């Protein structure tokens, strides 16, 4: 029998939690080392996915299927395609780095913190692998709790409770509508075929009338749009990011936001393709507003974390714009941009976290001239900044270029407005960089700041490796998603072709 | 050899990596040797490839070398690939050759700077991107170089990052360039979705099927030209270049005079096949070029910072090159690009050598009489000045004359007239600089005056080589003599000419040359009169013509205007978006609904029994109702 590698990935961190429970709470070093070990093993476990992944097919791979509650049509189905492959690997790749980043940052309730991290890891991987709607929903909700705790318990004391509750309620609100939609889908499938099931691949086969697709798309879409976050559902993000501890911000930006975009790809679009086409104008416009609005608001931010949070709104706008092109370039770009954003923005939050550990402030005005005491930090910060503003040769460019290329095919005006976001990105990032890093050291507290330690450099090394790799040789990654994308686009094309007849059906029903 | 063309940019990349990672631990001499040596290797390889290319039969030219497939998605596929043709070879030779000389000079010039390894790291990276830009066989890879050189320009302008003005200037350069790049990007999208490829030769071949004046090609060429106005500092995006003088002088020589800023001209010439199909775009190119040429020249008249004089002169000369392209004389544009690279690099390096002699001073009002103290610098600077003023037989004479000649014989009297006036102004302000710096009474600070010294050989030898090139560089394009125009013959396979009928009489050509010389001579004499014979006159004139003088002196207030109509509105608009829209409207709605709920729940709290079953029941009921409604 083949090793159930996907289940292993989901449950190994749970085993790790069980182990942590028995470790002495006082021994921080042991707790952190153990978690690091677990995260590294988990990363090792995920590597076979990469090497054994068949990039010629769009079919789900490494599938696992067990009945769970057969009387309700609930099963435990896991599978992986090109889209989820990259996201799962991003998760397992970043978690060990996050653990490393807690070394000096987290000194209170270390045990609980590590448990939260592992629970989060398990939940996130589950979300990306679940192919049963019920199972998916379970993971989706499970993962909320550790994140809520990360912000609420280890966050910045002043406003952490506000931020945590805002995060929780916002997401919960979206999720509830999604739950309703999932149930509707479940009953509809039962009504039409006589089989009650949450099996996503079976639900894909449904021909749902347009009026129903319309509402279902909105219900799912709201949950995911909040998660992305799309304008105007983004206001939870700056608060959550600002108040969360460094690692919380990293995971939030790098992985959690991707659940929203992934949700569109995995659920919204293939389940409700006609509605998806119908909503292209709305979502594309919202995405472009997000790009420009996020970038403009970034320019005037005074708090580093808030600035990066708003830049996420802008970057995720690019991703959404790409996904809603429904052409190969846009979607390839969108997916690769999810990974890029994970790497660059993740790295940016690490960067801010490290300076916060040294100075206990995130306000841009408190810095200036840091290049002189911290040259290594300056170099890394610069490279990540350039990656974030999409300099060719680094990862960000590949994603943005493909997205804009794909968008330009569908809508020249939107592509032009979106491309202006590239200019604003240079404005806000370079201005921020200048104010923090350049000039003379004016604040005596910054005079003797220690440069990065070996551990800190070690956190960045792998991130920089992939930032350059994706920039110089993106084929490694684009090839893995090519088949999935092509298949996805072909399916959507089909829906586009049949859209007319279906809407006629809908009209007939309406009469 | 040709198949190793990809090594040309790889050498500087290696220099970048070595000096970037280990530069701080290596001895200074080694850092300098590596930094300059890798460029020497690139230059040597370029020469070898050039010689081999000359031997190739016409049928096997040009050569395309594909290294690997870079970005592919669906039917979009773009390689990292090189196009070896006459145009790219000329550019590779100029870029690697001039860079090599400037690197050697920099070893001397930057010797006492604590950031020595960092300087060479950036400079090598710049050459890498520049070689990528000119070697690329497709638009996207050219764009990589295009943005890459912009990055290095940013890093090097802000090299002395502790200085606020330097880091401001760097940021300004990057952002303004990005505005141009935005146009380039859209131009590429349009080309790709029109032709299905971004490969130069494929695009140009397919474009041949479109009629002259086709809307799509006009749009694409205009968008690409937006990119060129950014990179090559043309109206309206030229404002970053004068500020870029904050960078070390070798940087100004290499990036902001000889190579990077000419990228726009190279791009337009490279796309001559497209521009030839878009007469409207050509008119735009020529007009912008002509206006920039004269506009920048006037600003050059009233500057006192020697590097700023040269900066405006660069903007103006770039305008000439675009003027050439715009009237269809792409070859003349590239010819001027080459000679300009020699004499303008020389002028900047000379200015560097001057400021080296007077302890970093750049203000010409505190120079004067330096001729005998720094003779090599003086002589080479004078040669370059004669070249830029367009005096026979210096290099600039031939290239500038060819541009004006083309404008005239094509009946573009307007462009010819502007070009001629700009030539007059150029001769004037350049000799104004020469007189202010090298002649007359010394106005040097007395503390500095006693140790004015000539620069070391590491700096003067590059000056002399460039001076040599500024003298002979023009002979490859000798008009009149049959077969004298080797440059044009060599370059013509890469260029799609925009036809003008018949060959004009030799007498016209000679007459025009004499006329240009006379114009330049008058310009020089005017400078002589004002700055040697009657040094009191400039001040008097400035008083007399207060308003126009202030206008020029303050650079027509363009920076202030941009600040008022673009920068400030964006800043205040963004603040408004953040504090009003985001905090009050969007988040206000969210928190508003939250407080509504809170108010409601305060009243509905009696329903809160605390029993989980009751809640569960309520949820099940609610969900069932909704589901039932939707399915019913």
C-alpha cells in the first residue's frame, strides 16, 4: 500500500503537539528545538510531493479517500494538484523559518505558542488538501482558532484583543454564509442525483442553474474575499498584522491570505463557472481598486507593519486580477504571485520583526540611517524590497508581468490602471526604505544597533534563494502548475461557451 | 566564439558576486582589479566576437543565441537569448569599452572612499544589466536590462546614502524611470497580443505586413517611446538626470552620459522597423528630441556646477539623437550615440579630475586658471569640448553634422533650425565652462589652492584614450568620400531606413558643414567675449534680462511645477484615502455594524441562556430556513 503522505502531512504536526504537551514548560530552548525539529521533518515529508508530482496531468494526485460519516455523505478525501502543491510546499517551507524567528521574540507561554504554530500548520495544510467540502470547512474553521490566539495572546498588548476579535468575527461572518452555501450545494446535489455528498469532485459535475450559481458564488466569494482580503473587506488586515507577533504576521501574510485566493480557484470558479464569468467585471474592478488604493494608502503610512499590510492588499489585488482573467497567462501569474507574495511579504515581516526586537518600535520616524550600523540587514532588506516592487530578475516581476499580460488581453484599460500600481509600489517601498535605512543616524538609540546574527541570516538565506530562483528560472515552478492551469482554463472556456444556453434555461425557469 | 556571447554579461556578474559577497574582506587592490578586470574580459570577448562577425558571410548574419527558456505560460514564451547583429555589436563594444576605461579611472578616483567594494559591486552589476539590455534578442529581456540599469542608477546616485540629497535623487531617478517603464510594459503587451511573440526579428518581420500608419503599431511605438523618455531623460521625464549628479563622478560618466541614458535611443533604433511604419510616432520622437535639445541647452547656460552643465548638455545631446531617429536617420542617431559616449564620458571624467584637483569643488565660480596646474586634464577636456561643439575634425563634428544634414535634406527645416540653434548654445556653454574652469584668474579657495595637483596615471590614461577616441571616432562616418561611411555600411542591415529620395549634391553637404562650423565658432567666440574679454558682461546681462535669466537659472521651475501638480496631490490624496475613506468609511461601516450588533444584543440578551443546545438549535433552524428557502 502506498504511504498516505497527505494525511501524514496533516497529522504529523498533531503528533508533534502531543509530544510538546509532555515537555517541561520551563525549558524554552527544548520546546523551540523540538518544534523546529518537527517543522523540519514536516518539510522533509513534503518534499516527495515535489519530486513525485506528475506535472503532465491535471488530475488530483496522492489521493486518499475514506468514508467518515457515510450516512451523511461526508468523507475524508485529500488530493493535490498543481495549485495546492505550491501552496502546501510554501507552508511547510516557511514554518521552520517561523520557528527560528521566535528564538528571542517569544519568551512567554512558549509551550502554548509552539502548539499554536503546529496546530496552524496542520490546519493550513488541511485546507489546501481537503477535497470534501465538509472536511474543508472543518479545517478552515480549525485554523482560525490558533491564529486568533496568536494575535490575542502574544500580540501587542495595547490593541491585540481588538485586532484578534475583529479578525475572528470578520472571518466568521464570511464563513457562516459559506457554510450555508455548502449545505445548499449538498442538498441540491442530493435532490438532483439522489446522492447526498460533500465530495468536491462529484459536485464539480453539477449543472447548477444560473440564479442559484449567482447567490452561491456570492456566499462562497464573500468568505474568500474577506480572507484575501479584497477591497473593501480588507480593514481587518492592517489591525491583525500590526498587532500580531512577527511570526503571526508572517504566517498570516504568507499562507492565510492565500486561502482566500486558493478558495476562488478551487471552489468558487469551478463550482459556479457561469457566475464566475458573470462576476468578472465586478471582481476585476475591485481587484484593480485594491491595487491602486492599497498602494496609495501605503505611501502615507507611518507604521512599518501597517505599510506592509496595505501593500498586501495591493499585491493580492494583482493575484485576484490574474485569476479573473481566465486565461493561462493570468492564472499562471496569479498562482506564482501567491507564492511570490508569500516569500517577499513573509521576508518583509521578518525584517520588521527583527528591527522591532532591537528597538521596540515600528514607527518609520524612529529610524533613519540604519544602513551604517547594519549593512547586512540593509542588503537583505534592499533585495526583498526590490522583489516586492517587481524588479525583473527577482520573483515578483514574473508574477506581475504574467498577470498584467493576461489582463491586457481581456481588458486594456484595467491592465493600464493596474500597471500604474507598479509605479506606486516603487514610490512607497523606496520612500519607506529611504526613511528607515538611508541618511545619517539621527536617533542615538540607532547608533549601535547590532547587525543580523547568524540565526537571522539563516532565516533569510532560503527566502532569498527562492526570490532569485523564481526570478531567474521560473520554469521550475511554472511547469508544475502548467497542466493544472491549462485544464482549468479549458474547463472555464467550456462554461463560457455554454453560458448562453444556461442563461436561457434560467430565463425559462424564471418565466 | 559567437556562441559564447552570453559570457559577455556573465563576467561582470561574476565580478558583482565576488565583490558583493567578499569585497569587504579582500584587499582594495584586488577588489579594484577584479572590478575592472571582469569588464576588460567582457570587452576582449566583445572584440573577438566582433572580428569573427566581420568574417561571417552575409547569409549567416545575424546570429541568435538562445541560452534557456525564461518565462513560459501557454503560448507566451520568452527566452534568455542574444541577438548578435551590427547594432548590438556596436553597442556592446561601446558599452564594454567605455565601461572598462571608466572602471580603471574609478580605481584611482574612488581610492580613498570607505565604500570602495560596494562601489565596484554596483558598477559591475550595472554593466551586467547594460550588456543584457543591448544584447537581448527580445523585448522582455531588454526590459530586464532596462529596469536593471535603472536599479543600479538608483543605487549609485544614492551611493553616498547618508546625504539626504543623494538618496532623494536616487529615489527620484527610480520613480521617474518607472513611469517610463510603465509605458514600455504596456507597449510590450500590445506587441505580444498583436504578433504573438516578443522576439525582435519575428516582431519586425510580422510588422511588415501592416500598412504604414497602422494604429496598433503607432500605439505600440508611442508606448515604447514613453519608456525612452524616462530612461533617456527627455521631456517630460528628464528632471531626474540633473539631480542624478549627486552620484560619484565616474557614475555620471558611465551611466548618466555614455551608456544607460542612451538606452532609449538604442531601443528606438532597434525598433526602426516599427517606427518606419508609424510616421506619427516618428514626428513625436523628432519633436520631443528637438524640443529637449534646445530646452536643455538653454538651462545649461546658467548653471555653475560643472557636472550640472554637463548633465543638461547630456539631456540636450540625447535630444539630438532622438531628433535623428525621428527624421529617420537612425544610423546618424547611433553614430552620435557612439561619439557622444566618447566625448561626454571624457568630459565627466575630466570634471572628476578637476574636482579631484581642487578637493572636491564642483562650483565653477570657485575654479579658474587651472590650465597649467592640471595640463593633461585641461588638454583632454578641451578636446572633448571641441568634439561636442562640433569642430572639424573631432568626432562630434561628423555625427552632429550628419543629423543636421539629414534633417535638412528631408525638408525638416524646423528640426534643422532648432538643431542649429542648439548647436550654437552648446558651443557657447561648453566653452563658458572651459574658460571658467581653466582660464582667467584663479578663484580657487586659498586653502585648496596650494595643493592643486594633476591626477594619478590611473585616471589620466583613460582620459587620454578617450581623448584619442574623441578625435578619431568620427572618421568611421566620413561623408563625401566614396566608401568613407564605413559606419553606415556596417550598421545598415540592422536598420530599416525611412526613405528620402536621391543623393543631394556634394556642394550642399560641404556648404552645410562650413555653416555648422561657423555657428559653432560664433558660439565659442561669444563665450570668449563674455568670459575672457569682458568678464563683467555676464553679470550685467543677467541683471538686464532678469526674468528670462531667473527662468533659466531656476530650470523653468519644472521641478516645482511637478511637485505642485503631481507629487503633492498624490500625497494629500493618499492621506485623505487613509484617514477618511479607510478609517472612517470602510472601517467605520464595519465597526458600525459591530456596535449595532452590540446594541441589539444588549437588548436581546434575554435570549442568551448560556445553554449550548439552545444555540445549536437556533443555528440548525436558521440554516434549515435558508436552505429550504433557496431550494424551495
